[in-house]
């Protein structure tokens, strides 16, 4: 998931939710309470209502829903704050939130059921079930298995190709899968961990192929209906007519604001679920009980299951090791002893216990699901804002309480780390601006940069003049359009019209000896930009130049 502003799922490797090297949203700890220089001696006693309301205020989050299960019982399923700023309607236990990459666990569980039924095996080649599947490297195409789709070790870079679906694009699921063959790998196959979303889209397609239903229909039939998750949906379209839905919120110029949601019907295998506190509590209980559906018998009178105990173990078994980073000193106690990715779940330890968890992020929503099997404890935190700190602080507060650990003032500690990191990044961006060659001029007249540019996997990007403004637009991404302003030399910055993206990017033109444009490269201006804006993976070539080479 990646930074203090945008968590993806990612999310997600550099995302806040997955990397102990970033803000330790998924970090773990020792049995001792942290010793923090400058920390107040008195730590507030745990009080769920008080802690959540404090987090709402401290981290500027409009609404949060919390679900806690323990020993097979629902301890809490409730809402706090409001669904939308400026509207008094409260968040409650039934308020729907987009949970983004927490959908990956549903995809993994559905595949587990198909494995139980003998319709596929984890180590089947993907091409056995999806003959048209193709990666950039022919060896990887043939060697990639169903297991590989879920374990973030394909060789793709972090979030590679996410611009095919994020922000909302006009690509179909099939088009996204077809584009995989044009995305160059960042590392060799199975050599390292790098969080991706595209291969979960492929996994969702395989579910559709093997069940004869859409991914959403299969998840409804196989998971949501048996568990009684009657409010949970698999697309934003299903939410129509339901008034109890949280609104998305993002920062615009540093101030929280209500924004539109981001439909992603082409990426449902990775990010399709919308759920609430009541329903996600049921999901955590079946996961913590190894697939058993409490209080339900099958047609033979035996304990009903979603998936076998064997598949439950497989999903929560280490598949890909994840490098452990160093958290900030104030959060040193959250550092894990091991970190890995399973099948649809991040794995690590805390207080000597194994933890299975995941984060999720879409425009205006962050979520976190954390389960401690040994303690039969599950915690879900759903928010309608893009702030990982609120979830991180509440995660540790709740876990420490139910694991009988010495309490820490995680809200205060995490808020300070988040503030310091944000201020450091703002300073870094400011320094880059101050150090630029401000008096330099572009090599060419501005109109000479106008034209169509094409990347092998994304497709076309257009630069054109609209009056005195020079506009850059991604042709398959309606909202990804913005004005170019000169930065220095042949580098510009595109300022996106949708300011809540917080994803302005450098646009650098390379010239041929004759002064014509050879290619265009892009890169985020700020490290706080969500990694799914993978501008750096684009290699844009003038369409005319490409045509001349054919």
C-alpha cells in the first residue's frame, strides 16, 4: 500500500499498509512496551469509543467503522463519525465502504474452493486455464502458476501497469490482461517481492472462466451468501439505492474534502469488494476458524465449510519473503521478526504471535483487516479518507488491549511520525523547486511539444494547446488530464485537474540530434504519490516517429 497520503493495497509494498520500511502500518513488535524518548509517562487507558473518536480528530478522518471478533464472537461492530463531510448522517455498523485490496482475500478464498473441487491446482500453469495469457518474457508466460498470480513475485515492478485501471479507465478486463505482454519486468521471475494488482485481475478472470460466472457472481454465490454477508457488494453499481454508503474523501491542498468515488469494474479481482462492519466480522470469523461456517451444517449434516482446513493453511502460509525495514525510532516496538506474503494475505508477527492481514486503498477510502489466529482475534478498520496513520494507531491500540500487552499511546506516536514524514517530503519537493534552473527555457517552441505520444502497454497520451494552456491527457483515462507548466530545460510538471489525486508528475522530453522529440518520460513529483500512478513505467514515443520506423 506506500505513503502517508495514498495507501494502495496497496497495496501494498511501499504502501503504508504493507511495508515496515514506510510508516509501520503493518509492522510488528516485541513483548515489551516501546521505550520512546519524549513520550508521556501516562498512557490513556484503552477505550474503543474514545480511541476512535480521538483518531478521527487527530488524523482528520470523517468516518470510521470498526469490527472486532474474539473467540468466535463479535465484540464490536459499530461506526463513528459521518459518512460525508457536511452531512450529519452517521457511520454505523451497516455503512458500506470500499475496501479495495482487501478484496484479494476473497479472490484467494474463491480459488481455494476451486482447488478443493479439483477444478484447478495452485501449481497449474496459468495458460492451462487461460490459454491467451502472456507476459513480456516467454519463459515467464509458460512457468507462471495460479500460485504465482497471488504472491507478488512475478518480476513486475511495484504497481506496474496500474494506470490501466487507476484512476477509472475505459479499458476492459480482457484488454488489461492482454496488455501484460508489453510490460517489461523489473526483476527476474520469483526473485523478489513487489506488490502488484494486475495479476489479481488475471486471477479474477480465471475464476470467471472456471465457474462460468462473473467474478462478482461467483463471490456472491460462494462466499457472501453462505456467510450471510447480505449487505456486501462486488461493484459500486450494486450500491445504487442504498443510502447507507460512505462517501470518498481526499485531501485537496492539504484540506480534507468529499470527492467522487472511483469505479473500477475492470479490476474487480483485485479491488472489487464493498462491505461494512457487520459483514466483515463474519468474514474474519470464517477465516479465523479455518473455513468453518459457524452454526451451519452441510447437506450431509457435517460442519459446513467455505474451504478446507488445508486450503486455509495454504492461504496463510509464507509464499514470498518480504524484506523487513526499520521503523522510525518512536515505533521501534512494531518491528516484526518475519514478514512474508501468503495467498491474498500479508503475514508477519506481533507479540510473538503470527498475524495475517491486508490493507486496501482506492480514491477516498483506506481499510485494514488484521487477524491473530492464535488469539482467535480479528480487527477490521474501514475509513472514508486517505490516511494510513489512523488505522495504524488504532490497530496497535486494539491489538495491545486484546493481547494483554502493555499499552502505548499509539495515536500520539503515529501522528508525530506521520507529521514529521510529511513535513520532510514537503521540504524535499520545495528544495527541488528552489534548486531548478528557473531561468532556463525549453529547447523548442511550446507548440512543438504538442502531439500524440504512445506507450507500448498504456497506449496514447495527447498534448495539445487549449487557448494559452498546454494540456496533457491520457486518452483512456477520462479524469487524468492536466495543465503543463515549465519546470526547467525540457522538463515540465503536469498539474492534474482533479486536485484530489495529489499526483502531479514531471514530464521530461528527450530530443534527437536534429531537435525532434525522441521520447517522453514521466515521474511523480512527490514520494507521497500513490504507487498506482506508475508514471515512471511509461515510455512515450511520438506516434509519428513510431509510424516512420515501421
